[in-house]
């Protein structure tokens, strides 16, 4: 922990910027939106499958648009890019608070996912990958703590605000928080950013002029474009494993009320109370993963990020006993802590930093597509009468295939390959 404390003191401004964005992204994340699923379904008369379809459509639109908005971070000033993302998220919260039709929900979900799930996290992790070389794992793990912090605090806040104010008024309050606190905070943390960016550009130019551009320890010394990355056959071996967490995690969290409360009979209050355990596990795992990445590299950790999620799925299949909620949330926290940190460090390690925004937007868009598919797929399976165990078995099979492919991908990525001409 001493290494983290010293590192955080040296780089507190940039780390604070990233953590603010990852925390703010909670308002567009599935775990948070799903807390309002009962109220939204009742308000607009939607079934699980219908709301899942709307949610997936809005998410798919967000993934497509991210291929355009994501690379803009390589060209726009970071301060402007982050501010626009947070103001867009605030606007989405206002629209949801005033929504009067199910059709408008498609636009609302699109905005929540684009300006919430996609852009704040994309901005934070891209900035860490761009401005840190050594210490990148620690930087990503520290800013990723904003995710579990939001997951630990905001469910309790949301439940309380709905009880006190109503769900629409709660979303108006979130909009005020984002526009008047979060957006100014990011600008404060980026004071002096111009000098940092100039140093980054100078470092890129020095690397490009050197005689050697890659080694087994610094695979990311090559600078690939997004088009070159998409022609890399190794990517498609790795892709199923990369997409597995977003598909499994999003589907289970989106349908957590139907699965955990309505089907398994676990208490909604206990579910909200279990989030601190989940979040604490994410924190500790993320910190450990950051140190491991700085020591071994993200590529070598590839085979290890799916097994905890697989065990969490197994827990769902074992029994309906209420106490199993706690190991389920613990194992999910292990998976998310490793995944957030490892996938954040993977892109710059494999494909370099010069076009990192464009490359990460492709990664992120693919994961968003995956997260868009799972709510509607699981919702339809539940509508067709599938039980928890049958759905969990399907998820487990997918994760096993992804893990096997990640082992193959790790071996191929450990050999540095220059980008195609």
C-alpha cells in the first residue's frame, strides 16, 4: 500500500480526474438503472422482455455512436471532452425525469449509456493509458475505484431518494449533482494539463525515432491505428473473452430484481446491503491487479480474469438459500476488479498510445454491443419460461469457451508483431 500512497501523492490531480469520471459513470451503468426498473416498467406498462429490448436498443445505438465519439478524445482537449460527457449525462437524467412515453425511453437510454456507461470511463481509462507508461497498472486500478465507490454508495442513496422524493425527482437531483459538482471538479483536477500533454507528445516523438520499437516487456511500443488493429487476427481470438464479462455481468445485474428477488426469493434490502461487500472486493482486487499488471503485464493475466465470474454463476445454480447472495456478490466483485483494471491496461500494452482513443473506442463499442445483447436475450429467455439455472448454465458455457480462447490469445500476443503496412 505504501507504493500506492506515494504514487497517488505524486499524481493526485490526474488520478482525481479519472476517479471523478468513473464514479460519475455510475449513473449510466446497468447496476444503477436497474434499481429503477420496477418503477419504470410499472410507469410505462412494460414487461421484462419489452424493457430489456428498449434498453438493448438504446445501448446498441450508443455502441455505434461511440465509434465516432470515442476517437475524438485523440483530437479534442481533454478538458472539453470530459465536460461535454458529464453535461450530456446530466441532460439524460433530466430527460428521464420528465419522460412521458416508452418511445422516449429509447433516446433516454441511449443518452445514459453514451454519456454515462461509455464516455466517462472511456475518458478516464484512455487518459491513464496515454499519460502513464510505468505505473499504468496502478493508475488504472486507482481511478477504477470510482466504479465500486459508486456501486457501494449510490444504490443506498437511490433507494432512499426514491422513498423520500419519488423516482423522477431523484433523477433531477442526480442531474444537479453532475452539472454543478462533477463537471467543475474535473476541470479543477486538470489544472496544468497543457504541460502534461506536451510532455506526452514529446515522449511519443522520442519513441518513434528510436531504432527499436518493441520488446517482450513493452509490447505497446508499436503504435497501431484502429484500422490496423482490426486487421490483426489475434484480436478475434481474444474478443470472445473480452466480451464475456460485459455480457454476463450486464445481463445478471440488469435482471437482478427478477433473478435474485422475484425468482430466487432473496430480499431486495439484503441485495442493496450486499453492495458494500461487492464494492470492497472490487477495490481490493483492483489494487492487487494493478500491482500485478505493473510487474507481469496485462497480457499474462488474460487467463485469470474469467474464473471468478464463472464461480459466481455456479453459485446461482447451487441453491436458492438467501446466504448465497454474499458469496455471489463477493465472486462478482473479484471478477469486476480484475476485469476493470486488466482490460484498461490491455489496449495500450498491445497497440500503443498514439491512437489509444480510437482503439479503446473499438474495444469499448464491442463490449457495449455485448452488454446490449444480454438484457434482451435474458429477458426473452425469462419470458419464454427459462429458469435461473438454465440461463446460468448457458452463461457458464460461454465463459468456459472465452477462457480457453484467452489462453491461446495470451501466447500469441506475447510475441511482438509490428502493425501491418
